[in-house]
C-alpha cells in the first residue's frame, strides 16, 4: 500500500510518509541504519545587516535527530542525526548575513540581562525544529528520499522580551536515484533541505512583519550614532 500526500509546494509522491516529533529518537533500537548528516554549506553573498546578532542553540537543536522504526522484519530502522549539520549551516548563514554574531550559552533572563548587554547583542535569535517529515522508498530499490522541515524562529530583545515568533519551511530531495547507498541518498536529501532552509531564511528574514517593525524602529537611533 502506498501513501500520497500533497504539500504546500505542490509536489506529490507515492511514498510512505513518516511524521516525526523531536522525541522520536528515544525509541531507537539496535541494528538501525545510522546517518550523521554532513555536507557543504556556502555562505550567502549579501550586504550584511548592521546588526550584532546573539544566537542561542538549545540542546535539542544542537543534537537533533529523527528515527524511523521499521514496520516489519524485512526492513531496517533509520536514525538520521542532523544536529551538527544544521548548527554548522546556521553558523555559516548567520555569519554571512549579520555584521557580527555572538554565540550565547543560554537565553537572557532577569539575572543575566547585563551580561548579554555587555556582550553587545542587539537582538537574539533562537531557532527550533518545529516539525519534520520525510518519505522513504519502502518497496522499491530506488534510493530517492524526501525531507521536509519546518523551522520555528524566535527573536528576543537583550532583556528577554519576545519580539518575533515565526516559521519557515524547507524541502530536500535526493536529486538522483543513482546513489551507491541508501545512506548517501538520505544524507544528500538532508543537505538539500538544510540549504533550502538557509536560502529561505536569508531571503525572508527582513520581510517578517515583526522583524521589519523592529528594524525600522532602530533606524533613527542608527542615524544618530557618530
């Protein structure tokens, strides 16, 4: 039996679709196919925004992985570890978008607002994996995989006030069926999805209404600076 689903981008596929949440990896057992996603992520060619950005990656984001449990004995479980690759991608992306990037060990709160302010962050970005879906070829030998990721972004003032909260989606597909291994095909689909996430963020960041409003409010202060 096959499952067909239409996504917002308009593509369709007759592959088995697995919807995963962040806690699924806890179910992983022995003998699974394991992929630690690795790839090349180019820095965007943009005029850098005159912002000192603080960035906080929580442990779930840094160590993100997803798990697919085999439905019968003739199939294998899958564990795909995306945390290191997506952290690498966002490090490169944000470094190319903003004048300065400061990595934070924790979110600002009342007892450490001064420390964040002293670090010089104008605003703080916290990315999350909100939802992940993927399709795998259960009953064919064609190594073509699809991955869809919805990221959630939260933007905070240095004092911890939430300024913006929005989501963006990304999509990746193995570009060819002629891969040597299924693991390689999964890795490539994940890398394509992460590159798509980076492109979406770079193109749409300043168009998010709350972000645009915050940036416009800063402009008079920037003009007054020597």
